[in-house]
């Protein structure tokens, strides 16, 4: 049976001299990557780490992230990637909850050091470990992992509730690699830009398929539009998967200083709904790239649906869809009683595939709530049309009920984004004595432009029903707060508004 | 978890109006295919067929083959495809051994009728069953199948030993679909010509991936080079996977009457080793096609290794290789004691993947012999080079030991094929008082050409060692006997020679 030990074994045997990863000046082929993975795994054994143990990783993107993601699961160790944007107390909660014995980090571990047996600081201590003489093969374990074993625990949250540890098994991540290779038509010729955070499954999981195929990954410590465009031009990047807020920055940066982006065959986006206007602009600025949308969740190892050639859907009845289920994934929408929705009827989106999590680490209640008869309940609201295209209308809790009418905030945000002055927009419900909830908006204008809330309300009234138009539109010159993958944190905005 | 119920469910929901299969004048979209599969499954339920029961299918290629392969596993029933070239007593053995309760056939069932509860004759009785009113949904079962359930039993043999029933589970055939989509770069734009026998896993298994993607299959009752070339031109076929003997006929036919074969992007071949000369000729005659070799076995659900762009390997150190392991498959070569061979060292070829059989139906001894620690022992002899390219030198039993030297018959056949007069060649060992075994050859010249054994021996001496040159080369004007997939039946030739 196939596990995450297979892709790197395949790569080093079949094409050891192909370049695996470029991280700044560091260029590494698959033979060296495989060798370093062996040494990292062996080094952890010398620290007492055994199969099934958890090792946490708190680091910016880089070649060592790929090494840890490759070496640890292949040797039976469970990787726990940590979101670098979390506060110290949140990180401490995750390290404790996961029971991690070792922390690998590129920063001062602070209080976290007291929660683990060993801290390995990047780069010095890490390189020391990897540089140590490789012990006898017998000592490194020769571990046999099985598809049912947990390979990694990705803690999610930030937009809603407390972090939960999503357990992804070898079988899950292998299935996801296949689904992703097919959904993105990946090949050995692909050059992937790993700019979105690798601590998210969507940022790291594509690397499994690329390793298997012999593709190449370019890393950059964190997303920066100018740096990304430079890297695309320099390394002839073919495949990039930013979130919509990143895409907006890329469009602005490419407009102000155009680079040669002709190598980019697939410009995907994922992580949150996207405004049609942004797709239009991206297509204008990246005319050689196919635009594609991917919809998924950490619990599904990422891809659930995909909308290829998204630019061709603009103005069609598919505009606003996140596409059809990927090959290998099934999707349903259900009513509150669990019955299937009719086409066009909004319900909760469920997904089933071999890449769906087996549950949350040490949280049977959350697992039981999220998984039903093999289906993962996404918590998103959406509908399927007659041809099985999914339209996600909102996170369940982002639906605003105002005056007995349902208002989906994405629709209002889309209207706001169509105004030329709007750079960022967030819409949420606030308590209202008359309407139950009132639609409330926060807007950040593009630098150098000014706009008033009243002008935007007038603008919105031209395209959406009166009850959907925000009662109040606050104008802010500060960027809106965002989670790691760039989702606007509406909960934070709502809490601020309510004075929590 | 994903099973064979998923691809057709996906196809009918996502692209019901796309053409699934064209069988002569019959054109069927995925909506109709799905509907007919529902009706076929429901009809079998009315005959008392229950999940886990076996249903045998004895038929030429056609749309109903795809229907049975789709409907039966999806409803939990186990399909037993029968090789139409077998003798009556061999068929009876398989029907009895599998315990099939129903036989679906397009021919007179003869004695087989007495071995099953029901015979469904194609087309009339089959269409009557499918045309019956669909019972209430509750009556059709709503069966839930699991990845571990057996989906089909493919009986193999013919070239060696008695037929054994290879059990392929839903998980096996789903994994194989993914492996094949990636190995062949399949997409929704592909048009597949199902001319090789659909009763072999290599002939039917590609249809799972095509269904998932929304590709199209063209069926023809049996292989005929002229008919195939006409179909390629008429339907703009993109993907065709004949065995080498078929490829030789296609080359000859296309030379004598060229068709427009420009649509054919991938011309693969599989099933037996191929002579370099044939690759050269095929590349000349099909200049727009990529040539690719696939190596596998029924026990691996087909693909193990693949050599893409095979024409580019001619004259290189990769000539004669069947390529690197496909994504999702691992390959080893081992010594008789089970230790790994060094690069270049010949040993038995082992394969591991999620598509490898769980074993032989009702044959624990054969299962134990074939499967070891998750690895399938192919029985083939070969070596892996430094870059993990596999070179299969022979079936273990096709190796001839003559005067203490090992002679691999494929090497001798390759030499024979390089002579312009040779259409078919088979080389095998015969008992010899002096040498232990002597190398013996059977050759069929191209129509209208003549050649003598002595001329061919002189020709062979130019390219291979003296001890490898056949002691006797028999010239025959009759085609050599072949198994279903077109493998030359050397066992039959050897038995004939020995007067068995």
C-alpha cells in the first residue's frame, strides 16, 4: 500500500538529478532532498523521537519545510505545522494539545521551549542535526508506515472558534496528491511557487504530487507581490495558487511594474470566495494564464471542487461558481434534516473523498459533529446547479438574516468590490432592534482614492436589492485584519464593532 | 471512501450530455449510460442477484461491456469477464470456479447454461431486462459498497499454467484509474479506441478514468487493423493501446492505405515486449503520435511502468526499457533469496501499489506464492538501471539455458524482427542432448516474401552472440497461435514441437 514514503523514494530513484526546490540561493535536487530527509529522520531518532510522536514546526516557508513535511511522515513521525501568525498563548495551546515532543523553529521559541523535550532552531541546530553522520541503517528504524497512520495534524481556526487539530493520514495525503495532479493537470514540467503559507495544507500538499512527478518548487519566506512576480519571471513559474487577497495585490503590482509572466500556465486561487471583478482584472493582467478556482478545506486535504478556465465563465450562468467536484471527490448539499437539496436549493455543503480527514486530534465530539457516514460537513452554505457546479454562498455563520430575508454577505461584498475605489470589503451582520440583524460593511479604499459610505450605498443599490444594501458602511484606511491564508477575519471586525 | 460507484455518479451529474460511448451506430451519453446501468443492476436484482454474487460476461467488445463493468460493481455485484477465445471446457471451469450465478453472453451459451441460474443473451434478453420498468428505488438496494469489496475477477493464464481468478477490489480499480489518468495524461478531451479485448483488465480498466473525466470510448467488436484505422480517422481517436502484434498490423495497414491519423496523440502498447524495429516503423507511420510503452499484469490492474515518448529512446541506453514506475507504483528486482538486486542485475520483478490484487479467488496457495509483504511477484525477469528504468528480459520460464549460458528469448526475437522479411517470430527452448536446451525459433514471413531459416541464422549472427542464434528456425505461413491480448503462445508452440 502506498504512503507518503513513496513519492520521495520514487523521486530520488527515478530522477535524483532533477531540481526539487529552489529557496533563494539554495538549489537542491531530489537526490540531495532525499539524503537530507534520511538524515533529518535519523537525527530525530537520536533525540528519542519514535513513530507516532508529534513534532511541531514553526517556520516561514523554505526548503526545510519541504524536508520536514517529507521526512517526518515517511519515518512514521507526525508533523504538526504551526501558524506563524498566532499569538504566543495560541501556539502554546496547540503544542500542548498535540503533545509535540520536539519543536523545530526559525524563531525564538520563547515559552514554547518549556513545553517540549527538544527545540531545534533553524538554521544552525537544524543543520547540525542533518549534518551529523548518518547512523547505521538499522538504527534509523526502517519504519513501515501504513496508509491509516496519521501523517500530519493541521490546526485550523482563526475565522471561527478555537483551533482544532485536523488529522490527515498517509492515505488522505496520497489521495489528495492524486486528486490535485488531476485537478491541476500537473506534470514533470511544472514549476510551483510556494508563496502562500506552507503551514496550511493548501500551501504544502501540492508538493507531494510535484515530488512524485519530478516537478520543481520555488519557495519564498512569505507572500509579497513584488517578490512573487520577480520569482515567476526568474524561474519561469508555471503554477501558482494564491488566495484572492494575494491575487488582488499581484494584479496591482503587475499593473504598476509588469514582469514577464508568460510562463504561468495556471493561476489558481483558493481559500475564500472571489469577486467577479477581480477575476476580470486578473485575466487582463495575466492574459497567458488560465485562471482556476479551487474550493476546499483543511479537513478535505484541500481540493473539493475546481473551476478550470474560470475567465470563460465570466458573464455566464457559471459566474460565481467554484466549479464541479474534482475527480475523486463527491459533493452533496443537504437540508437541516440531512435530506439532499434540489438543484439550486441552498443547503450545507458536504464532501466525501479518500482525502477527507479521519477526524480531529483528541476531540471526539468535534469529529462526530463534522463527519457523518463518510461525509465531511464543511459548514459552508451553497447550492449545486443542474450540472453539479457548486456555488458557495457563505459560511453558515456569515449569513445575515435581516427582516426575515436571508442576506449572503459575499453578494454584498461583490457589489462593493465592483466600485473602482474599493480595495477591501467585509460585510457582516450586527444586532438591530428593527430588523433583527442589520447588514454592516467595512471598506478600505485604494491608496490615493477617497469614497464615502453614502456613495457606496448608492453604488450598491444599482445592483442588489434594497434589503441587502449595508445600513452602515464604515471607511477605514487600515487594512482589514486577516487570517494566515488571507481570509478577512470578520469575526474580529464584528467583535470590535460590538465592543468585545 | 471512493469506489467504482463514484465515477459514473460523477459523470452523469457533472456532464450527462457528453458522449460516453460510440458502438457502431449506437451513440450514448453519460446520462443514458447511467440510466441503463441503474436498470441493468435493478434487473439483476429481480433475478435474485445479491451483492457479492458473481455474474459472468462472455461477449465481444461493445457498449454493453462498459455497462456491465460499470453497473455490476457499483451495485456490489462481482463481474467475471470471460476470455472469448477459450475452449468450452476452459470456460466451464471458470464459470464453475467463480461460482457465477448468471451468465450474460452474446453467443450460444452451450453447456454453460446448465452451470448458472440464468443466462441473459445479448442483445434481446439483455435489452428486455434493461427496458423493464425501473422498480422503486428501495427495491434496487441502494447498496453501499466499500473499497475492500471485490469488484471483478479477471481470470488469467493461457501463456502459463491454469487460469487463476485475479480479484480486483474497488480500491484496486479506483487506484488504477488514478494511476492511468496520470500515466497517460488523460483528459476530458480524450477519445479512446477500445479495440483490444475488454475481457482483459488492460482493455477495460482505462474506461474508469475516462468516465471520471468525461472522455469518450469508441468500441469495436474485435481488433481489425483496417477497421481500427477507419475508426481513428472517423472519430478523431486520441488514445489507443494495442499490443505489439496489433501494432505491427496497424503499421502494415496504414502503409498500404493511409488514413488521417493526426488526432492520435498517444499510441501506447502493452502486453508483451516489443522489437525496436517495430517502434521505429510505428513512429515513421504515425509521425504525429507519441509512442509509449506500458508494462503491467492483470494482478496489478495493469499499469506498473510506463515509457513515454518511446521513439526518443531508440538508439539510446533506454532502448528496450519499458520505462520507470508509474506515479503510485513501486518496483523492485530481487534475487532468488529475496534481497534487492543491484542496478543492472537481473532478478524477479516485484510491484507494489494500491492497484495490486488482494489475491486469487479461492486459491490461497497461489495467493501466498504471488504476494509477499505487499509486493506482487510478476514472474518476469528484469533489471532496473541507475535511473530506475525497468528492462524486462523475459518471462522467467522463457529464459533458455543453453550450454551454461542464459539466453533471453526476447533478445533473439528482436534480432529476427530486424530482418525485413519477418512478420512474426517466437523463440523458445527445446531439449537438446548436447546443450541442455537449444534455442528454437518459429518465424512467419510477411505475405509475398520468402526467406529461409539459414538466411535468418546468418542475419542473426550479425547482431547477437553465436550461442544465442537459434539452432533451428522453422518457417511457417500460418500465423502463430496467440492468446486473447495477442501474446504469442510459446507454450503451445513448444508443446507442438515436443509432440504433446
